[in-house]
């Protein structure tokens, strides 16, 4: 009986092993010269680390921990199940401690600096570096009158900004999600690459993009907030999602941008968009400032609805584009397609986009930016 069970277990292990296609290649997100982590054609991730004194090592990705095995030299190796295409945060768990993988580049997400990996996608061509005119992403510091501190942001400038020194440009204020920061859109989102490729292909007009931190925006001396009683508390909470960042954006970021860059400083050349939390901030801030932004994008951040827009005369008069998107599994909850169709009846130029096969993740948001950018300032 024991021999039968052992043989069955061995055959199951052999069968599982045979299912792994051994065409692993180093990930594009690895540190220079590092072979691991790797990805194969099945979109499985293989990690490896030398930890001879460890008793347990796991690969933690996609909310699942996968056991890794140690060889005679103390090197641990293991694979994940197939992952969705696009970018994913991950980490290694060594004897119960979660640590970054020394083989990958580090990205800020999940409120920490840690490992990230890109799973190749069939449509990745739009965010691959090409031999086209290159813009730049500039790292800047500026003083905030709201927080009374120096703040940090990134600014994308298209190649034409340098080639035509007397020309002024539209601007998009682009926000990250919860647990991320101002580095997200340029690093994980590949914003500069996407824009350079779109502009070179004449699919998008050149414009500036400002990427700031939507979380560290507390005023130095916050004013007391009056208690809210009765009414639509859920709607009010959603409306106030802009929070302290609204003041920083309106009083500091926009004036700083328009002072230091060649920007066309009017609502018709000003856009705001964001992913997840950044999309909810966009929703709140643009409703509260209806004549400030004419072009609006929400990526996996919910949807506008007809009730809040029916009597928003200034919003409807100013708005040129309302774009809402999400991943395919999110659509049942967010209903952006229905929302877009309903809002079109109010006379607004409304578009929706559903990212095929991806959920609440960076591939959805890269694709959303790609679609949104082609509609802006036209």
C-alpha cells in the first residue's frame, strides 16, 4: 500500500513537472546582468535566491505564496502559476520575513519599495522603446504653500517641447493609485515611452504630463471639518475623495506648472486623469472645480453618473471629453460602459474602454492611457 501511494505521488509530481515549459528567459524588469527572476511562455515566474541557512523560502506573487526548493548548494528555486500579462509586484518570503528579490529592479507599490516583474503581452509593442523622437521625464522639486514643505513630482515633456522652443502645450495631470507614489506612472506605467510612440505615430498630439503624489498632501494646519448629517453620505464621501490633494493641485501644482513650463493655461488645454484612487480623486476634484479641466479620465476608479451631472451646468459647458475605463473582470462592478452610454444622452463626449483579460492592474492602466491619450486635445 505504501509503495502504491509513493508511486502515485511520484507520478503526480512527474506530471506536474512535465507541464512546465522550459523556455524561461530573464525578465525585462531584472537588474542588469541578473538572470532571475525568469518568465516562460506559459507566463509562469521562476525565482531563485541563495539562502543556505534558510529553512523555508516562498515566492509571493499575485496573492499566493509558492514553495521554493533548496539544492545542495543552498540555492532555492521555484515557480508560480501562470500570471496575467503586464506588471506585477512580488516578493520573497524567507523564514517568514518578506523581502525584495535582489534580482529585480525596485518599484514603489503596496506602500513600500519592492520587487516588480513584467509578464510579456501580445500587445506590448505600444510601450516598448523605439527609435523615435524621445521626450524626457524630469524630476522636480517645488514649494507647496498648502503643506508648507518641499514637494516632489515628475514631468513628461514631449520631444517637440525642445524642438520648438517658442511653442506652448496642453497639460495632463495624471495621478497614481493607493499605495503608490509619483514614480508609478513613469516606472510601472511607462508613460514616457507610450507617449513618445503615440506622438511619433501621429496618434496623439504632443502634450505635457505632470505626475505628483496624491497621498502626502496634508496641509500643515488643516482646518476643522464640519460634521455631515443626513443626506447622501456615500455620495459625499465619494465627492470628497480629492481630500487635501485638491488644494495642493489647485493652489500649488497647476500654478507651478504654468509658471515654469510653456503651458497653454486655460481649461480647454488642461486635463486630469488617474487610476484607482487617482481616478476617484479625479472624479471628486473635477466635479468640485467644473471649469478647471475640460478633459477627464478615470481608469478603474469607478464612474460618473447622470444624477450628478444633470444639473452640473458649468461642468457640461466646459467638458470636452469624459473617459472611463477598467479591466474586464471589474466591469461587472464598475459598469463604465453603461455609465458612458447613459451620460452621452446628456450631450457629453463620453468614451468607455474595457481592457481585455486584465483586472485591477498596471496593464489595464497602460492600455487605458494609450486609449485616452489618443482622444486628448483634439
